[in-house]
C-alpha cells in the first residue's frame, strides 16, 4: 500500500478548485460557486495528498443547537485508508454538542451508523424542465410576491418556526445569490421559497409552508418565472409532493437518507414545515 502521508487541514479558498475536481469525479454537479457558498457558511476540512485535494468534509453550524455535515467525499485513489472516518471525526469535533444532521448515500450509510447517526426519513431528488403550469395552479397572484428587504425578517422568523434552528446566514446568502418568493394570507407571511443557480441549472428550495397546497403554489410561482429552465427540487415530503413534481415534468432521480446524531427534543413552534430543502448538503 502507498504510505504517502495524507494531512487533514482547514479548508480555505486555495482548495476550491481541487474540491470541484473531486466532486466531478464523484458525479456531483457542484460548481466552484456552489462550493464557495458552502465554505462561506461552514468549517471545512480537506485531506491533502502530495498537495492535492484527496478528500473533503464540511460542518455547517446553524446557531448553537444544530449543524449539518456535508460534502464528505474521498478520492477513488485513496479509498480504503479510513480517510472518510478521519474527515468525519474532524467535522464531529467541530460540531461539539450540537444536534448533527446529514444526508447519506447508500455507500456512506454504514460509516454514519457506526458514528451514532440514525436514519429519520428519505430525501427524494426531482429534476428536469417542467411542463407549463395552468394559471389556476397558483394561488391568487395578489397573495404571491417576491421577498424584499422589508419582508426578510418575517421569512427568517417563519423558517425558525418551521425548523427550530437559526438559518439567517444561509437565508441571506440565498437572497443575495437568487430570488425568494413569499405567500401571504390575511397580510401575514405563511410560506416562502427560494430559487438560485446550482449545478447544471437552478434549484428551488427551501420551500416552507403550512400545507402541501401552499407549497405547490410557491413552486408553481417560481416555475412560471423560469420557463424552459432546468430545475431541481429535493423534498422530504415525497409521498405528498413527489407525485405532483413528477406530473409537472420534474422526474424523480434518486435521493438520500436523512440522518441525525445527538437529536434534541426541539419542536417546531408553528404549523409551517419544510416541503423542499435548500440542498441535500444544507437541509
């Protein structure tokens, strides 16, 4: 076996190009801009072999109570050395006592279970060029609008109610890099959805709403704003939303298994819940 030293170091901008090559090798669609956004939110770790990026892992904190581990990739040439475990150990040390979440591939599932993660639900990935939606598929246009700076606090508060964790840094980046739509009822914001460039096209997510009908209205609004675009939606509400997405041209193409470690008893404070993820990396 090749005994060349592999060092685990902090991820910084110098490692972005190497990380892009690594994700391409793994068949992931992430652009340099997608990696840079994750790095801006995260504590990153890189495995260096001969000065080249041979593995990555990110720990993205959301306040003091929760974090996600994501972008755990090991180069094919270095597998079998326990490198994935070393990267996960570094990320878990950075996580501390927070509840930790991740989305596992089938290959990663055994390692994550050994590290104390438990599966909670399935994430389903849908993508494609949507079919045109009829006008009556959306709520009255007066209730749907784009999020501006004046409505951002209401959106952030709704997100906190739905997930029980502070994601304001993520939401600010989503607002800066893309667009957000919101749904009002009786003048109150009851749902929102984000749209941004990602991978080979654009992703819609998060989608936060009280009901599946509200989520569909937000999705319809954003789909109508991007005719002919290649779109992606990752949903944890597969049984409720997957048939609708498939019927509108966003085919199911796989997904992952959502897992948690050090799960807390934190409960959402309101009726809103997530119908689509910002990404499988970020939840």
